[in-house]
C-alpha cells in the first residue's frame, strides 16, 4: 500500500545506536556506576538531524560521586554534497561536581564534510551562539548564573578500520567569557568492537575541561579536567 511504501522510505532515513554500561562493586566499599549513550540521525540528500546523549552516574557507599548529563541536537542543511549550514543547534549540560547545575547553548553555524567514503567519515564545523549557565553552589553575594556569546568549533571522525572494529573521535570546544569558564571542551573518543550481529562492545575515553571553573560556596574550586573511561554494550540500527 502507499502508506507502507511511505513508512519504508521514512525508516531508510534513520540510523542510530544505543549503548549502556554497568559496574557494581560490593564488600568493604559498595559502589555502583552506570552510563548511557545514544545517537539518532535522520539523513536525506538535503537535511541531516542529529541527536546525541551521554549520561554518567556513580554512587559509593550511598554518596553520589558523579552525575553528569549532556544532550546535543543539530540540524544541518546541505547546500552541496559536502558544505552545509546549521540553522540551529543546541546543547544541554549538567554536572554539579563542576559546579554546573545546568548549561544551555544555542547557536547557528556551518560545516564541511572533508571525507565521506562509507568507511571513513570526517566533518568539521564552526558557529556562533549564546550560552547561559546556572551554577550549582556559589559563594554568598556571587551571581548564580552567567550569560555569554560563544564561539563553537568541532570535529567528528569515524573510521571503520576493519569489519569488526571502528575508531571514532568527537571533539568540540567553546570560547566564552571568563564568568562562564573562558574555554570549555568535550572529547569523546574510542573503539567499537563488533560483538554479535548489531551488538558492539564499546571502549571510550571522555575528557571534559573548563578553563576557569566557578568557585564553590566553601571556597574550593572544581578541578579543570574530568576524565572517564567508559565500557558498554551497544546496539546499532
């Protein structure tokens, strides 16, 4: 039927991956760690819409020691086979341990597909935007929020090295005012190993950095860098 044809055509535009990891330790120390990653992409010859999510949570002896969430949404409109505009992109980020209760970034930009062979994909992009940060815990008299224009630059690289192993590298940074951290970046890189059918075993390194973190109310300053190793089982479609 016509409806079935339309449904079949629409599903061909979509691809995605879901992955999750869990580590539980008991004995002298009880610790629970879990993480989740998700990517959904809709691609037509003219438009590409991309959704990315990364979340981590860790608890030790009933005390939360990590809790961060990152969500990205972007719409790319291709003007040629390789060059595209980004009419809108947005990011939400939360990490109380970096003194960030919530950070919202929205902007516009452009990008270029350097390589797209089916086996190797490499994109670079840049844009301008607006960022608002709500801080989790500040000293008395300090503002609980900050607003700033933002210059954003990013790149994404994916290489199917063999039929059973992929390498990926995703990096973006923001230049903002000093009140908002001066410079922030997010790096997510690693390998995906084919496990069974559409299932993969994933190993990745995540590095988040804030050049000038906001001081907590007790006078301590969060570390500039956060590193995480993530192991998970993923499903692609």
